[in-house]
């Protein structure tokens, strides 16, 4: 995306570059967190424990876990 500077201060360019770096790092952190969370939760949702324990993940609990993943990414983004 483009950056529009309202004032002619050179310091604003440094601030804009720093902000873009911080935002991009947060995007990377959110991606890694969501990928790790889904890699851990997916086998349980697929029934990994069923042959050993005869337990399956109820659909409501799977939906709750999916919602928690999304909410945690949003909260992480709000920490900026």
C-alpha cells in the first residue's frame, strides 16, 4: 500500500516505516499462531483419539475452538 504524508517532516517517513514493520511482524505472528493452533487441533477434530478412547469431538466444541482461534487472532491484532 502507499503511504501519504500530510506534513513535510522527514521524521514521519521513519515513523511510517517503523509502523509498517511492526504491523507486518504482527501479521506474521498471527499467521504462525493460527497455523500452529490449527495443526494441533485438526487431528482431534478428525478423530485421532477415537481408535484409542472411543471419543469424538462434538461439532459444537469444534465450532467453539474455531471461534477461539479467530478471537485470539483479533485480540493479538488489537495489541498493536
